[in-house]
């Protein structure tokens, strides 16, 4: 049997990404890995409630934006207070797509990754 462990995304500005995920989603650093030669840094973020983590990988020599294709893949998080989350993300100006019929919306991180925000199941 398998269980989810982590999801990886590559980022250009690690500090900017860490701040985004902390401010927008309340994720905090749970561990880090640093290359001895400084060529990469990996930071794992967690929600403090589950074992699942988001892995941010920064590569020293990477200068150009990552090609995200058609953004058909995404990370999804459930917001305990969906309306408060929506208002917060609206004020941060990070909402990039809304689907009122489905009751969801997406925010975009500094590198253009899409994050789906969904309400709790009723």
C-alpha cells in the first residue's frame, strides 16, 4: 500500500516562494537539504496537520522561468474557512481563476504554479 509523501515544484526565487506559501497558505518550513557545493537547496513545507509536504527545489544555475505547459497539473488545498481564504487571496491579488459553479478557485504562486482552493466537504 502507498500513501502520499510530498509534491515537488521547482522555484526561481526560494525566499519569495517560501514567503508566498507562508502568507497565502500558512505553510511553514519543516526541513531543508542543502548541497555541499551550493548548487541546490530543497525546502519542505508543511501544514502542521498532515504528513504531506510541499517540496520547493531551488537550483543555483537556473535563471529562466520553468515551462509549466498548459498548467494541467496543480496542487489542491482545502480551506477550513473558505470565505476568509477567498477574501485573503483576493486582497493579495493572487486569484488567477474562479469556478463558481464548482465552488472553487485557483491562486498562482510566484513561479506560475496553480493552487486549487476548495471548501471543506459538507
